[in-house]
C-alpha cells in the first residue's frame, strides 16, 4: 500500500487474499484559480492566459506565466524564473516557454510550490470529480477489496471526503469502518492526498453463532 506521497506503507494482508480490485479516478474538470488581488479592480480570482513572457537581459533571463483577472481582464505576471543564467535553464524548457506550450502552462498552473514562492494560493473549487463504478453496499460482498485511487491533477483532497464520495456513506459510517479495521488506510481520514494511493476494504468478521 502507498501513502499519498507514493511511499509504501505495509498493511497486514495487503496483497494476500485480495481478489477484487477497484479503480477510483479523481478526474480533472479544470485548472485551479489563482487567488491574488488584482491591482485594478481588487478581484482575487485569476486564470492562466495560456501564455508566457520571456525577457532577456544579456545572458540573464526572466520568465513569467501570464494570468488574467476574472473581474476586469487585466493581465498580471507570476514569476517562474528570475535573473537566471541562460545556461542554467534547460534549453527544451526554454523553448516550451517561448512557444507557450500548453503542457508547460498546465504544469505551472497546478504547482503549489510555485504558488508558495510567489505569494499566492490556488483555489481548487470545482476542479475535480470522483469517478467510480464501485458502490459500497454493506455487506453486499464479503470478499476483500483493494481500491486504487488515481489523480489526474494534484488537487489536495481530504481522504475522508474521497471515501464518503466513493462509497456514498456518511462521515460517521466511514469513520466506523475505519475504526473497526474494515477499511485500512495509509493515512488518517483528515489527511489531504494529492497523489495516487491504495487502501483496503476487508471482509466483516464472522457472526458469532
């Protein structure tokens, strides 16, 4: 089993005896909004324009990704590289900036580390949905189940929220299954995952009789 950062977390019986597997996918619906105050209209929501700006001063380069204000349309710049020597920047990456490569725009639009360095935050509201065809009907099938959760974008989602959405259960019902050991997770319910991970749903204990 892997934790939200991709590290293996050993779980008793995490491979043995698990015949059923399910795939849950956190589907991308859109890119997060950039939360940054516009100097013109004071709106705080921006979206990538799909373009970069590259300025050269001798052998030093500045690279910005351009964003547009959702309120007034004013263009602002987010620093990607500042005063970097041309030889220190990978040539292929520089070409992607110069050509306004859509994949490079997307990569930076979801980059939480860049947001932290540049002093803005990302609003992930409405950017994802959970796709699963494995409803959980207690105790419809007592066979153990391995669930793989995959992320199309690195949206930080609370583990408990994913389980409630995937199983269609209440907060208390999910917590009860975790507390009883029926659901075995690589992280706590209130932890936020943004990368692929796996968890187990184990069979209920036999009824006394």
